[in-house]
């Protein structure tokens, strides 16, 4: 008996992995950017399966929306023509597959330590916002400063220099 | 319910994919894509652990919200650097950026 959540987990996992692979390996950079958008969206679906609805919404709004539009436009602005590093590519593939095998092995070994809760708890936006402002207010303020700094830095970097 | 290990294995697969992209690709845009995939893997790990290990605690999700916002800042600065690189060198191939090499 396979539950519906299991089926949706496997579907979303497969979509996430394949679209991430496409984002790295597609010939056309624009197709790669679209595949990355699919990766973001399916990760939002995985967050939803885990009961983190607000995080999923945030992922859809910020990552799939704002960041992907930014990436897509920069991809269109830039002429492609980076050559492939052939020699290191095989080694990188071997290293990352070995990394995956070792971590999956370790996860399966310590698997018995973890138990599945009976039901996932979902938090309302009110609870999340209260926690964000009451417990992590200082971190939120620092995050605001970081975002302002990032915006200023981006504008300073992009500004045309007057001769 | 799906065991926690499945989420962790998916996360480690994405992490391996991101490492591969970061090492093997020479185009700066593809390296940024690989970075985004690494961020996805980290966020997925955080949300899975917070949902399974401490279901009554909201801190993990708050941390992921911070991580997503920081990722947006990182992407914008990275794209600005890529555009600057393209404007100065007419290429985004990082293997050709060796002006500072002694």
C-alpha cells in the first residue's frame, strides 16, 4: 500500500534531480535557466510535503519568481562561449558520485536512530511571523542591513564609470 | 510517511550534483546555477530535519526563511559580478580570468 504522499515525494524528487542535472548540462543557457526554475518550483513542492507551507510560498515567490527573472535576463544578455574543461570533468563526476555514495551509506547506517513522527505539524503564518519578530528580531534587522548592502554593492558594481 | 533518510539522500544527491557543477563548469553562469543547487540541498536538509526531529519547533523554518533571503542577495551580487566580468573581458569563461596570476 503506497500512500499518496509517497508517490508525490518520489515524483518531486525525480523532477528535482533531473531538472537540476538539466540546469547544469543543457546546451542552451536559457533552457538551463528554465530547468533551474523547475528545480526551484519542485523544491517548493517538497517543502509543502514537509508541512512548511510558508517556506514553500517564500521559495516560490523569491526564488522561482524574483531570482529566476534576474538570472534569465542576465543569461539572455550574455553571449555564450565557455569551453568545457574535459579533463577535470570526469574527475569531478567520479568525486561527486563517490561523495554521494559515501553520504548515502552513512545515512543508511544511522537511519535507525531517526523515527518518523505520527503527523507533521504545520505552522500558521501568525506563529511563524511572531517567532520571526519576537525571537529573531535582531537577526531580522541584520538581514535587512545585509540586503541593503547587497543592493548598494550591486549598484556600485554595475555603475558605468565616467571617463 | 516517507522516512527522513529519503529526504537526506535526495539532499546529498543534489549536493553532489552542485559540487560537480562547481568543479567541472567554466562558465560563470553555470557555476552560479551550481551554487543555487547547493543552496537548495542545504535548505531541503534544514526543512526535513526541522519537520522530523522537532515538529513542534518553528526555528528550523525561520532559519530557512533567512537562508532564502540571503540566497537572493547572493544571487543578485553574483549576477552583478558576472555582468561586470562580461563587460570587462567580453567572456564569462572563468578559466580565462588569469590576469592576477603571477
